[in-house]
């Protein structure tokens, strides 16, 4: 058995609408009367999953137009949140942060705050049943107007410390630079909410600078283009800001051309706080064990280095201090039991 299976792990960057299983889509479709383009699970997969031949970010993102149709009720949100933790727990994932955009789940009449509530309920039910702990991250969308995004911040704030760990900004990074959202994230800080921002994925390293300096991000989603600006990389090092890296998805979305230029080894070696994550387990056909195995196979990460990445993830968790100390203690004990 590869060490990637045995390691206790942390997944800080997982999208709810990228975590639906085909059988769940079929069950929700039947329960809610949603027409399906296919009659069985195997035929559904091309609608909700990309393969190695994925040509672009738009092709990748088209899968979410399909999956979000099945996430418009409280019952569906609760179920998929539960299953996201269930699937992660099967891979020795001890802690997970599940992110979603409340405004994308309102076609059935839910309010933003209710969407947050149901996701947290599903996560709590999974915590009771499986050996895993989780927090939700509420996403503001770049293509949404200011009022919608401020509403997301307020909805998240109601659940701060009660299931919500942070807020995020996602969507078309190239078309909507982070500086457009300074006031939205100023409200997040006013409400005491930590911030992570998707940046340096579909646009340049200057977006990482803006996200950290002016949006107050304490973590960065992806950040693959950070190396384009050594000065900004230096800032990230000095501020100890973790990167939520998602190798399989970054290759599929063409955030990088291919594995030979994927910067995870370079970032790790210079001392950046690299973390390994799945992004969209179902859409990318990946899991947290696979991400660790790929890091070992393609970039020569040793068992000890993989253990260091796990510890980076635990340290970067958007958890209350007492819970974070307990998580770190547990991860340390399990890694030490493996001789790491």
C-alpha cells in the first residue's frame, strides 16, 4: 500500500458542486423531478466529469452548469455536504473545508442563509458518523453584483464559529480582478471572517498581491502563477501565507501547460507553505490520496516531505484555536506512529 493511502490528511480546497456522485444526481433527480440527459450512472459521467483530455477552463467549468441543477434544495445540499465528508473520510482525511457559493443554490427559493445552514447540517451529520471534522467556506462570485456578495458575507457571519470557517472569492479571475471586491472583503474583516481568495490561477501573480494586501487573504487558492513575480513570492514567504494547491484540477483547467512545469516542487523547496487539495473530486475524478500519490510519483516528494505538507494543511486550517491545537496534536501523533 502506498504511503498516500496511510497518511492522515487535510483537504482545504474542495467545492461542494464539484463533489456530486452520479448515483446522487440520479436520486436527487428522481426525488425532485429533474429531467436527466441519461438513464444510468455510466452515461451521466461525461456530463459531470472531465478526463485527461480536458482542453480548457471553460470546458471544465461547463460541468458545474450541470451539477448545480441538483443542488437547489435544502435536502440536496445537506446530502451532498454529508457525502463530501464521507468520501474524504474514506481516504483518511481528518479535516476538510467545503466551499460553495450560497447564491448559486437559490433557484428553488432558498435564501443565502438557508443554503449555508443546510450545508453545515450535512457536515455536522457526517462528523457524527465518520472520523472527520469539517468547516464550510462561503464563496462570493466574481460575476455577481455587490449586493449579492455582501449578502453572502452577512450569511456567513451568522455562522462564524458555528460551522463556517471563512469566505472566498471565485469565478472568472481574468475578467474580474480582485480589486473590484475590496469593499466586500472589508465587510468580511469587519465581521471577523477569515479570507481565502482564488488567485494566480487563470490570471497573473499581481492578483495574489492584491488578494493579500488589499483583500486581506490569509490563504490563496491555487497560486500556480506566483513564480512569475519573485517579489510577490518573497512577500508570501515573509507572511507565511499558505497556498491551496490542487494538482489534478490545475492540469485539467490548463492553469499550467503540463506536469513538467507544475510549480509545486519549486514552491515547496523555497519554503512556501504548500498544501495539497482535491478542488473537485467528482469533476476531476480525483481524491485526496491520489493527489498525494501524484506528488510522490511526479515530483519525487519523500514520505517525510508529504508528512510536512499534511502538517502545513493542519496549520493552515480555518479552525478556532482550541480545535486547531487538537487537530495538530492528532495529526502529529498519527504521523509519528508512521515514523514520520
